[in-house]
C-alpha cells in the first residue's frame, strides 16, 4: 500500500481536504522600502503608471452559492453574477449548484468559467461527517467503518458512481478536488496517513482511466501547512502520479499568502518530476477572513492573491447570523434573496471591470492598506481598487500617488466611489464624486481624507484634453 512520506517532527494528520473554515498563522511584511512607514492616521499608496505587470492570470470564483430549483426565474440573479465574471466555480451536488452554473446561467459557455467538483462532498452526503475507521461502530452508524477495507470500498463505490453519472450525463467538469478537509472539523477522515495515500492513488487512477482529460487537485487542507503539502507532493513523485493543482484554504490575514505560495512554488521547482507535463497550479480554493463581508478585506484578498501569482481562487461560504452564504447570497455578494447586492458585491464588480486591463504595480506604506490598479489604453483610463482592513477600526487620510503616468494632459478627471463596510443592502453602485486633478511631471495624487477601516474605494481616472 503506498503511503505519504512520514514526518519525524510533526503529528501525522490528514493531508487531503476542501470545504469550510480554519486559519493559518505566519505573518509577513509587504512594505516597500522606498515608502516611509506611516501611522494608520496617514498612509500612502503609490501607483506606478509605467509598472506594467501584464494581464492577470488569476481565475477568481465561488464555492456553492445558491440553492437552485429548476423552473424558477433566475434572470436577475444571472445578470448580477455574470457581471462579476466568475472564472471558476467549485461545488458538489449540494443544492444542484451545477444545474445553475452550467445549465441555467450557462457560465462555462458564455464566460469560460471552469468547474470544479469535490468528490469527498459526495461521500459525506452519503455517510455523514467525521467519517472513519474505528474500533467499535454502533449499529447503523453510517459514518463508522470497522475496517479500512470497508471504508475504501465505500469510498470507491462513490467515486465509481460519480464517474458513471459523469459519463451518462456528459457533465462539464474541468477539475476534480479529491477530498474535502479531512484534516479538520466535519470533513475529517479518521484514517491513517498511509490509508489516505492509498485512497488518493486509487481515486487518481480511476479518474485517469475514465476521464483522462479531467484535472486533479489536492490536498485542499483546511489551512496552510507546508509539511502536509510537501508530503503530498513527494507522494505524487514517488508514485509517478500526475497532480494538476496543489490546493489549500486560507482564512488568516491576506498578506500571509505570498510567503505561503512562494514556499510551495520553490518546493515544486526542486521536484522536476512534478511537472508532468506541466507544473501543478496553485489553487486557494476557499479563502476569506473572519469578517467575510468586509469590502476592505475583499480588496486585500484580491490584491494578495494576484501578488502571490495564484491560478485559481474561490471565496469561501459561511453560516452567518443573516443566513448561510453557501446556499444563498453567493459567498456574501448578495442578500439571501439572491437579487439584492451587498457592499462586497461592488468590490468584485469593480474588480471584474478591470479583468482585461493590464495591471500596473502598486506599493503601500502599510500591508493592510492596498490597491489593485490597471491601465486600459483603449479607453484612456486608469482604474484603482483600494481597500483598508485589519486596523482595529482606525480611519485617516490615505493618499494615492500616481507616478510616471506618461501623459501630455495638464489634468485628469477622477471619479471616486466609496464602498462602505457593513452588511446593509446596496442595490445600486455607489455614486462617484468627480474631481479635476492637476498633473505635474507625469504625476498626480488622489486624497481620501477619512478612509475608514473596512471600506473600499473604486477610482476611475480619465484623461482630460490638454489645452
């Protein structure tokens, strides 16, 4: 039986998973040496107009998000969700989300949205949560198996049934996540590390035999663990498997992402046999912070996901006092009616509006005040999406310094829209405040006098005709 390489310094835990909560814990700094460190009361974001980073490769999307019922009118919901340009959608059979994404909204057909199905979700739907091999099982206890052989048979029955359904219905599936957080909570699989390796390989081999075109992702653990991820990658190499995406969840501070992703990319480079034929992608297949619907955090996540070079990212869904965002509300974008935008929606709408524009580099005086910026030469626009988060409610002046803009214009027009923190509905996009700003030496500044912690700002800069 193949097994994951053991670690002598850590407790052997589950190495494969994907679906709700947890947290990582390494804090990294993202301050630029050219910018002085300022107090929270006065901060600076520098946007470098000539710092071309190219078109982003991040495919941003959702997890579950709706309890779909065929026959209902979803036209308004589809229009709202399509405007966010989701590039990936991750689901199981819960609520027939597949029927909405592929059948009703036709997102793969119209937007090129890639679909990800989670196999362990299907297994848990049948056998319950906290499933595993135990010494004593009660009569009719579905989540308990008296032997690993019985557990593996049940697991592979679900896998093979899924493959049969896939073949019969010709489902549109791009990626398969094998597990769903077996290292934590309700998804935990109470089997040994060796046994997890065995069922991963068996699942991998079945998928490769019957769906050679589908891409396989793992381990989808509940939080970043370099030890767990590296053990899986060694296992893949030692057993001559093909892993298309290495995946995990992130629920801590967004600024920890670049160091996490960098460590795993460096390890992949040290194992050339992993690139078979391409190196595994990086999937942060569930992410959010404890304040899930906070616009400032939303910008922070998008900024650091791009900075880290992540390939796929799906917002997590949560059970909140206002209701579950897993089965209504699209991970905090909409109210429970699925047609009323919340403030976070407008963050992701502004981000979607930048999807085809070339990114320009930004730097900030604090790692929790950041901006994504893009220059659209065809429209003569510079777009900036800025956010402040994790600063204990502090508000203060933020100056966005746009440098090296390279224009002959004497002034520009800036339309500045505040996206406020809160869970109140915001049915229409925030009304912009228009400013005429002089340009000197190809540079100009946009000042937000009271940028509140948790808020976001969407800025569109348009060139004025020179005198």
